[in-house]
C-alpha cells in the first residue's frame, strides 16, 4: 500500500518508527522515520503548536506547507502528507540524504564560485526567476 492510499486514513505519529533526529528548529525537530505500513524512509518535521502561536509564526508555517505542496521543482523536497495532534503539527516529507542547502551553507560559510554557478544554473533551468 502506497502513501496515497495511507493518506486517506487518519495518520498519527504511531504510524512511524523514529530512527534518529536529523535537525532542530525554532518550533521542534526533524526526525528520520520509517513508515510502519510501507517501510518507506521519510523525514518528519514535528512542530510544537504552542511555540508557533507564541512566536506569531502560524502564517510562516502555513506558507512553508503551501510551498511544499504546490512546488513542482526538483530541488524542493516533496511533502508526502501532514497531520496533527493536540500539541504538534507534523509534516511528512521525502527524505533526501545529504541535508538541505541551508545546512550546507552553514558548514561551508561561503560557496566557491563554481558551486555558486551550479546553484544559480539550477535556479535558471528550473524557472525560479520567472
């Protein structure tokens, strides 16, 4: 059974086995998880609702979700599904080994010219500047 079939069911955090924490953010963490139903490896962003409200960031979180849902760009991670419980909002995303561009930039501090050209070319090829 694929994720599209599972999406019609009510998902909870219990549908996934947590394997490790791969990131931390302002409202929570990102975990590497395995779906108990499909055995697919995914990244789950778990965000504390009370922190989003306290920091007045609900609009930003909705915008992030909307970008993930509506983007058709190969370098933006796919949102598989989302769900929530009383305390948390969960975004289930495809897992891309190697991390994200922001983490890479934080490690590198500055890109070499050829690296910058690569990322700019990707943006141009995929119509980011339209």
